C-alpha cells in the first residue's frame, strides 16, 4: 500500500526518477537555441528509430518502392534522450517537442508536419499512394489510422512506461495497462482474421502506422521481454500480418535507415 497522499494542488517534484525523469517538465517551448541543419532533399525528416519514428522512414521507403519522384528525404537524428527535441528549431517545427517532425521544402514555402499519423496522411495525399481514392475505403483507412493514434498512448505511455521505464514496479498500473494492451491486441487479431490487411484487401498507411507499434510488439522488439509478458504469440492472425509486412523491402530499408547527426 502506497503512503502517497494527494495534495490539493499538484507541484512539480524535485526528482521524478525513471528513464525520462530528468527531461520531463510541465511546461512547453524551447529550452535552448538550436540550429537544425538541412540537406538538399525536398523533405527534411527529424526523427529517431522509435515506434513512431520508424513510421516515417518506412513511408518514404514505400514511396521510393512505388517509383514516386520527388519524395527524397534527408534523415536527421533527434536524440530525445539528450533533449534535442527541446531546441528552438525543432520546437518551431513541432511545438509539442515529439518526434518525428517533417519539413516539406518542395513548394514555395516550407510546410511543417508533425504527429506521425499526420505525416503518413500528408505524404499519402500529396503523392496519391497507400490511401484509397474511394471515399468508403478511404474512411476505413482513417478509422484505423486514428484508432492507432488513440490506442498507442495506452500501450507506450501506459503499459510500456510502467513495465519498462518506471523506477518501481507498480502492480496496479502494470495490470491496468497490460489488460488494455491485451484487449487492443485482441481487437487487431480478430479483425485480421477477416482480411489480409487492417483496412481491407490492400496495404495502406493504416497498416504502416499500426505495425510500428503492434507489429514490433508482436516481434517482441520494443521493450525487453514485453512480448513474452503479454504472450503475443497467441495472436496468430496478428503474427501472420506482422511477418508479411516485415518482409516488405521498404520496411526493411526503413528500419535500417541511417541518421545524420545534427551536431
């Protein structure tokens, strides 16, 4: 039983502990001046190989695989463990200080794009790839794209945090979020029993977005032994879908993409 007592008004603790405790603050905005470099490609992707970050690199590689012209990108490393995401240039692209963030320099004016799902949607619509033109089919893709956006915080910030990052193991928190993670995995497994891809017959940005989190979890490649803990092998349809996407050449290249230093 914890001896923690709720204060009337919350105050920022002097020491949070845990993997990210020293970086977390209750305020937004830039913490230091920063000059982010730019390459010569039309897209500048500032990111890292996290479940959200790999969505963007895989998307660009899928566009290359489809022969899309004008989708070249420079990939620049934002070391979130060192606080690069709080620099002034990065905050100007994404005020929420999260990766990935994208600058589209292909037009008359730079266009900033942040939130991984929006990067996928922006590129899909810009190039007319990996999203159906039929309104009903497009809606189903967006159903699942937004499902991932709403569901993953329970998986990453909930289960992943308390299972892997928190400075102490809290049984209630782990049980609460393991329960939700299992439910989400079951949602996907049941849907994938009916169709080859999550939104229907074709591979789309919905699959790409979901695979970055749930496919990698099904492979047990996010948090050490989390897949064992959640018994991900029991979700046979999810496992088959995960492996099918993992074998795509663009996915392999997206995972192996090399980052350039911003320093």
